[in-house]
């Protein structure tokens, strides 16, 4: 019997996956526990509509991420810090500071966890920072660290 899983079941399949299950397993375990529904025409149509909606949503988010990546490539973000005489910064510029400054200056909201900094920026000058906006979409932002 073909069934559509409503939840992930270890060893059986993932949510919204169509699987072949024995009649007894489906009728005595999956259906009573509301873990699956029968894969009839109506339920298959609902599943197809749900998948199309999810795909459309993902495409929209990807388009939005591409627009943000394009904006980021044209920005030179200036961050003022206190520095010593040889260009050494007291402390450092973190991903959190970059995210806050980007939102304050350009109204672009980026999660600090998505800013790919190996370590805090500890020198003056222009650095290129990668920001993971979406699956496969990486924005490059130039950050100019200047002394106060």
C-alpha cells in the first residue's frame, strides 16, 4: 500500500515522502498514530500543491538573497575603531559589529551568524567579508576599518 508520511520515521522515510508499506503496518501502526495518510488521488494532489508552494517560496527567497548580494557588492562599510600608532586595533571588529553597522547605515538586516569571519578583524584597512545569504548565494561586503 502506498502511503504519504506526515512525519519523519527512523528507518522508514522522511516527512512528505511517498513509500510502499505493508497493509498491516499501515493500518495498524501508521494510520492510528497519525503518522501517515493513504496515497490516494486527493492526498497526492495536496502533497503536490504543498511541494509546489514550498518550491515557489524557496525561489522567492533566493531572488531576494540575490538582490541583497548585489547591494552588498556595491557597499563599502566604514567602521571606526580606536587604534594604536602602528595600525593595531584595540579589541577587534566582530561579526556582530558588522551586522549592526550594516543595519544602521544601509537598513540591510543580516544575521551575525551568517557573516563568515574566521577571526575578528584586528588591523586597519579594507577587508572583504563573505556573508552567506542563502544556499549557494554568498554576498561579498567590503569593510573599511578606520581609526577614530
